[in-house]
């Protein structure tokens, strides 16, 4: 299964971007889909995740500014990012898990997000 992200880019602090992630598999749905990010010199961290049952979890650093949404039938997940901050500069990765078995774990190649003046 391949995941492909789009929508990253360069914005001014306070700006907005919307990330999209589409999976190549549509016959079966991921149990969980989410977004992670990795800043230079740091470990990859969770940004937001959602499950096929509708539960959602956000990192404390993005609560109130980012919104995750999902189209289960199409294995597509979005991340609306508002009020972007310079410290949020990172490569953002799409993740999908549990499509064929609970141990499945798939990642996209990542998309760069930068907020700078």
C-alpha cells in the first residue's frame, strides 16, 4: 500500500495549509490514519490521528489550531493547519495502520511544511 501526501509548502507565521494523503488501497479501510512530523535533529512525533470508528487524538502543541479529517471509504486523510508557527517547521508524514492486519504500518514519503517570515 502506498500513501502519498500533498499540500505542504512555505507560509508566513499565522498562515494556513491543508495537507492531504491518499492511499493506493481502497478495497479495505485502515483502522487508523494520522499525521506525524519530524523536525531537523528531532524524533518523529504524533501530530494527530483518527480511527475508522471516529475517535481523534491531537498533540497538545496543535490542539485548537489543527483539524484532522478522514474519508474512510477512500482511505484519505486531511490535516487543516491554521496559525502555523515557525517551531512547527518539519517534514509531515502520513501514516496508515491496520488495513490487512493489526500489525500493518504504512508511511508516506513526507511533505515539508515551513512557517517563516
